[in-house]
C-alpha cells in the first residue's frame, strides 16, 4: 500500500508538469526511480491509444499502470541471517521456554524483540531489528501453531529420542541416558539405559532394537541431535556419515524434524516421559546398572501388553545380521599378561606375553583375538589406571611360582576363590593351582563348589586316618598290657608247682 501511494504521488506531480528534480525534492524518492516510473506511465498511455490491441493486452497494460511493479525475490538469499545466527536465536528461544517452565506461564519477564536484538548485536552479529524480528516471531510463535493428527501404516515409521534418568546405584546418584524407540502405528515402546550419548552408544541402540524386533522400519525419525546432524549449511542439514552408513546397511530412510518441533515426533517424546514416570518414580534405587536394565525390561513388557507389535512385525523389512560397530585396534601384551585399552589394563592368557593381539572395541566391552582366534572378552572399566584380571590366565605361570598366589591381584579380584584358598589351601598353594588347571574347561562359577568338595573330602580322609591311627595305638597299648599280665600269671603258676 505504501509503494502504491508513492507511485500515485509521483504520477500526480508528473501530470502537473513538474520536473524530475522537483519531484525528487518533494517526495525524497531517488530520481532514477522517478524517471523510470514516469516514462513507463507515458509509454503505457500511448499504447492504450492504439486500436490494434486486443482486450487481453489492454487489460495487461491497465494493470501495469495501476499496480506497483513487483520484483522476483524467489532466488534472493538472506545475507545477514546466517545459519550461525539462526541457531543462536533458537538457543535464546529455548532458554525462554525453560524460563517459562521455571517461573510459570504468567510471568512478566519474557524477552521482547528489542532485548533479543541487543543481545545478538552485543555478541557481534550485524543485522537490523526488522530483519531479525521476521525470524524471531516465527520461532517464538511456534507454540501457538495448529497441529495435524497423523496416521501411519504398520512398519512405516519409528521415532527415536534420548532422555535422562537419575538413579541411585549402589549408594551413588548416577545420571543415565535412556535411548527410546516408539512405533506410532502399533503403540510399541522400547528403551535401554546407557552411560552417555556418544555415537557408538547411539548406533548400538539401533542394532539392539532391530535385533529385538527382528526387522527394520521404512523410516526412522530423529530430532537435530549431533549424532544425526553434523552441521547446518544455511537451511540445509548435513547428516552424520556414520548414521548414513548404518541406514544404507539396514535400508531405512532418515527423517529429521524441524528445530524445536517435538510434536513432529510426539510418540517418542511421550515415551520418554511415560517410561520415566511409570518405571522410575516409585523405584529408583538399584544395586547395579544391570539390575536397573532388568527392571526397565520387565516394565516395558507390561506396558506393551496391549500393543500390536506382533502384527507390525509382519510388515517390517527383512532383518539382517547385526551391524558391526566395533573399532578394530592392535595391542601388545605386556609382562603382566595384560593389554592396555583406554588407559586400563585387561588380562589375557600368559602364553601371549610379548605378542600382538587384535581387539574389537565396543562401547561396553572388548573382544580380544590372537592369530584370528577368539581369546577373551572383558567388560569395559569405568575409570583410569585400573586392572581387570582373570586368575585362569595365570595358572601356568603360578604352577612355576606358587608362592606368588597368596598376594596376587588376580586372586583378590575373585573373592569366592580367595575365601576358599584362605580357608582350605593356605598352606598348599600347589594343590589349589593343580585343581584349577585340571578344570580349565569349567566356568568360573563352578569352581568354588568343586574346590570346597575337594578340600572337604581331604579333611574327612585325614580325620579318618587320624582315628585309625589312634585306635591302632590304643590296641597296641592294650595288647602290651594284656601280654604283660599273662607273663606275670605264668610266673606265679610255676612258683606254686615247685
């Protein structure tokens, strides 16, 4: 409307016979614009006087006279609103949401456009207030937008998200990360607890989920977490290459939501909240992470009783063998028959001392191979400079050095065997070691009972022999006493005869 009023003012002065310079002084509009507008007006007026024009051509000329010229801005890109500035505005908007959650919906301390513009200009961004506001309003007003209810077919879509859960584990408060999948078509929910949200954890949760449902969904939906979007290039997103590789292997499509549009994956957003409230409000104390995982698994089974996952499984894409997530490294076995992995030490059989082994590193454990043969698996240690030792790895060395058993760290790391050793074999290390060597094929859980039985039988035999020896001694004494008595009676009989 403003541009049309300006055009009218120019044409009116032009029709009054005013010069272009005069019109420029009166209106403050650039002389080139005035010249172009007046010449176009005169040319169009002359065209209308032509009798050869069709009605359509006349209509087009009339529209040109009475309307303001529009410019094609479809290919015009924002010069001041960079991707970095857009992310900063989204961060500020997210902070406003948190503030509202803390202070209440009716608080009077919302940031207005002027304050936001002050913040970003103080941070070094060069943008006008008007340009910034065109984006800021869009971000802030998202909370007032309308939503369209969605309906999905079986196997079509599954949504992914991370949530935080605080648990009391073995006397300590620990923050865990809950990886969740939600299938909106069947209402199926799945979750698994992790110690962080790193990329290997993120990928592992997918492998576990696809293995559990024995199939693959056509589409997996994510928000803009770093594991999904590596960086923003303008309004475009560059996806994480590791996620792309996994999607190529399993054959699912990757979909990301708009920034701060949790409603676009509402099923999984609710899943995180539901799992927290139903499973970890009444019970939050556990002896270990494994104990918490069992509680989560049992709770999810109850929650999914009425879902339609069995029907949906029939519509999933074919399942493949688990995607390999391991990082392969090579390590040399040191003189303590250990390999050093992530600043911690893990034992291997003592015949590998000084040799190189290959290790498959997973997020929670290590698989060790020698000459392409599987050797041992170790659970990953949380910490630095610690040792995880298996007594069975040192038995051949201990056979030659039995005196080293008593104070060995490997024995101390197995409390049950240590207790049995101190009770039954403290003075007989060689026998303890030999029993273990003869039973290397048995699981560590079977060894305590076996050692106790061997020790108990030995004690019983020893006591039996002691009893036999004591009886024999007593019999000898009795025989000796009885023999002496007979000799005395014989002497007295002989004296009477004489």
